[in-house]
């Protein structure tokens, strides 16, 4: 067995430690300082975007994207400093990204849907919407899901992929909405009297925008009633209060005018036959 030259091994160890140890320490310092700078920079970017865009959700999303991109670039730079071939490293990251993407197709669809919602802004936090068979006020818009809050304070979580690709009704995107109610009166009542009573109620309601296309018209000769269609345009914020008041006050106005709101009924004629 050959004798081991301890002196030569010691010198080689010193050489490797001096060469690669310094590279490793330098790379570690760059990594730590880089992460600290990226955190500070991302915070500044988020504040600036929030002040300019006036949208906290979009600002947070964009700053998070910048944060991820900068961290990936930092990791690649540090890897090259300690001698790792960045070409192979990038190829490994690409393969891993492809595998993860195939495994998380649903999540990526929701992510893409969240990006589309944040870019085109069909809805905003505070809007009242109907989508995917649910209705509620938009409480929060995330990257993957949107949270609705119903009138009874239930929270409904909708995936952004389905939300961005499906039918969506935004009830509060316009500053003006129409309150639409159908009133039924008896066939024996005078239609003009009923219409005048509803018109007087409309004119006395300060919430109704008088220069809009408001309408009171006979809409249907139904089985048990003559139906009068009532449409009044109001500010969106007054919608629900005005809607419920219109139903209540409309009944009072019609009854005060001598009109009858009938209930469903059917006339049955008995005919006697001799055997």
C-alpha cells in the first residue's frame, strides 16, 4: 500500500478551500443581500402601484410577479457564481415547471382567469354581481379565487377560471338602475285611475330620476288581473330601498285610488244535464 502524502492533500485542501470557499461565501452573501434588496424593492413597487392605480389587489398582484421574477434571476446568478452550469439549471427548471404545470392545470386556469379579471376589470371589490348561480357583493379578488358575500353574510368562493369564462352580471357597474315592478288590478277597476295613482307615486319619490325613460304601462291581460308595468330609474345605491318601498307604497296608492289587487281566481260554471 502506497504511503499517502498528507502534505500534498493538505495543500490541495487549502487550495480548494481558498478558491471555492471564497466563491461560496461570496455567493451566499450575494444571495442574502439580494433577497433583502428584492423584498425592499417589491414593497416600494407595491406602494407606488397602489398610489398610481388606486387598486390594492392589482398592485399586490403585480408586485408579487416582480418579486418572483427577480428571485428566479437571483438564484440563477448565484448558481453560476458557484460553478453550476446555468444552461442545465434552466433546462431543469423548465422541465420541472412543465411537470408542475401539467399537474396543476386547474390552478393555472384559475390563475389565468385571475389575471384576466385584474386586467379587464369587469368587476371590482364592492360590486354586486351574479355568476355561476350565485349572487353577492365582491368581498375580495385574489389570484385564484373571488369571494362573494351574500346578504346573510355567507361567503361564496368562486374559482377565477370559471368566473372569467362564464356568464357574469354586474348590477352595480352602472351609476343608474331601473326599479321594475308589476302591479295587478281587477278587471273591474279603471286602468287610467290606477296608472295615474302610480304616476303620482313616482313623481313624489325624490329618488326617481325624472328625466330618464321611466314607464308606467299596461303590460298584460292576465287570467285574474290587468297587469301594470312600473319602471323607474334611480341611483344604483338606492336600488334595494327604493325597490321594497315601491312595492309597499304601490299597494297603498292603488288601494287609496279605489283599485283592487286581486288574488288568483277561476270562474267555474256548473251545467246540469238530465239523464
